């Protein structure tokens, strides 16, 4: 009871002090109240006041801890929001915002003007893998490659994911440093290594553009733009490697973008025409067939060669439409020509895995009545070997329709005897790199002889590409090669000239 009374007195004293400082009438009222009541009544009142004071104290303490907890949560949430704002949610790598911040901070410090390099890394073949195996596998592949990049660049630089299948890195190495060249080469090789996810195994690879500070730009925007230009230049030459930015590339990129925007209309208007180069029977000199080679009759720039626009058509998904148009235009004209010659067309790796390819090819030639058994498709070794399982069903369907299968540029890829037997080829085309100079180089001639012997053993027809002299023509005929193709016989020519060439060689051998 004494404790309660003591607490009550403390509360009472506090209340009295409050009353004195703010309201003397309240003090007087309390004084008269205490004089008018018994001590036990005052004990109850003061006990209630004490309990109320304790409750208030406990509530205050609880409120203090609650406010502290909320402040800690808010600070943690703000830190997490800041982290998420500067990091990629999927891979955990820094994002574009943090990349720019790091570059700005780097240039703000006293030694920040030291040379460095900016990599722009674009994964190859990611979309087909993502479409084929699903987004979950695609996301896992991105995380695996992100770890490879982080592990390789750790200690040399800073890697970030910009979005999709695009990454960037700041590397603190001088542009003339041998280590920079070694590092970017290792990066390209690491990203091309196979990826294993459950039972699935595939490879992506990457095209890398490199811009250096300060020669190629003094801010992150300029350096990334120039690295992007270098990367697209790499893609136009072939994927899976790297290229350093150089002056003039931006003009080349502008030209590429312009042609890409024009190619749809060019296909629809028939500006991209089929030119034909003859395939010559080396024993008789007669035309056995023609290879279709595309030429763009550009209304402003004149005749454009295929190496300028075919990669653009392939990258932009227009190659199928272009192939179909070339076949339709060619067969509409050649179907009425004399003879039972073959018409050959090149296909890219992307096309040979397309299940709609057989229907597209047969539809393109059906309107003219050109028979499928006189149609031949040419495929490179790398296109077949890289896509063997997917291509097999497509090739079987084409073969069942009578279409001939030829292996182009033989000797430059990775095919082996197993593939030659399994693919049941109709024709091999020996790459021109072995034909040109074979008369002066015994090693090249030995390779040509070995290929001819192999093709005879397998019952496969053989064509020699790049025949440019009468001496080569004669030597190949003596070795038993059946067909020749090259400038010695004819350059690729328009359809009208090809018809004249066909009629002229029905009776006499072509002469130089």
C-alpha cells in the first residue's frame, strides 16, 4: 500500500505541478477534494492514478519500440529498393543505371582519366533457345552466362546486364594492352562453351563490340553507342567473336539499317533478281545445271552483291521470303528451256531447321511446273553439323519429294565420313580454296584427289568450285571430277544470258 501511495503521490505531485503551471483553479479543486474525503478514498483514487501512470509508461515504451521497428523496416526497404534499382532482378548483376554511376564515379576520382575499355555483349542464338526450350530454361541460361562473365572479369572490370540478352562491361585495361585482347578473346570463348540444364545441352555464344576510353568517347552513352556499332559490325561478318570500334563504322551501320529498311520492298518489287552460274560437265562441256545467285538491282546504288544484303536478310528474318521469290522468278523462266538441267539454290543454317521449308520450296516451283527432282539445295558443312538432329527430318522430307541434296564448300567445315553416309548426299562441292592453286601446290592437289576418290567410293557426284583456267579444267577432268563451276566457264549472268549459254553448249564445248 505504501508503494502504491508513493506512486500516487508522485503522480499527484506531477499533476499538481502541471496544474500550478497551467491552471490554479484545478489546484484549488484538488485541494478541496482531498480535504473533503477520507484517506481510504484518497488511496483508491491515487491508486487508480498510479495504475494509469504505469499503463501510460508501458504504452510509451511499447510505442518507442514500435517506432524503432518501423524505422528499421523502412531503412531496410529503402536499402533494398536502392539495391533493386541498381541491380538486375534475374541475374543479380548491376544494371544500366549502376553502370552509368560507376563510370561517372570513375571519371570523378583523380586517376579516373586512365584508359579503359567498354564491352557490349550480345548473346547469339538466344531467341531460338528461349522459344524452343521455354523462358525458364532461357532465364537459367542467362544466369549461367552471367556467372561466367562475372568470374572472368572479376579483378579486371565491372559487368552489368542491360536487359534481355545484352550485357556490358567496363574493363580497366589500356586499349594497347595485350591483356585486353586476351581477356576479350577468353570472354568470347567462355560464352560459346556448352550449357547443360537438366537433360538439355546447347551453346549460345556472343558477339562483342569494344570501344575504348577516351579515344572512342568520353562519356558512357557515346562509348556504349560505339561499342554497339562495333558489335553489329561483328554480327554482319559472322557471330561468336569480337570487334573493336573504328572510325567509319557508324556510316557502315547507317548503310546496313537503310538496306534493312528497304529489303522488304525490294523483294516484293522483284529488285533482287536470280542470276545463274552454270555447272559444266567436264567430259563434254555441256551445261548440266545452274546455281542461283542473288543480285540486287538497287534503283539508286546500282548492282549490289549478295555479301552486302544476304546477311541482312538472314538477321532480319527475310531470307525465307527472298529464297521463295528467287526460286519462283527463276523457275517461271527456266521451266521452258530445253534439257533436263538441275537448278541449285543455297540455304542458310536457320532455314534447314525450319519444318515449313519443304512446303515453301515445293510451293515456289510448283506454279511453273518445274519438277522437284531437278531442284537441288546446297548446304554448308557447319550448317548441317551444328543442326544435325533438327535438320534430319527436313532433309528426309525433301529427299522424299525428289529434291537433291548437295554439300557446299566441302573441306572447310567439320563433317566426317559418318555425316556423309548418314545424310545420303547427292553431290559434294569441293571448296574453291583447294581448287585455286592446286596445280602449283601438291598438298592441295592431294586433297582434291582424296575427295574425288572418297566421293566415287560413296557414289556421290562431285563439283569443283573456282575453276578459272583451262589448265584447271583439264586437270580436274583427268582426275575424274564430273562437274566444274567458275569464271572460266561463265560469271553469274541474268536469266536471258543464261538461256543463250545453255543453248550454245548443247552442241559444243565452252571455250575461253
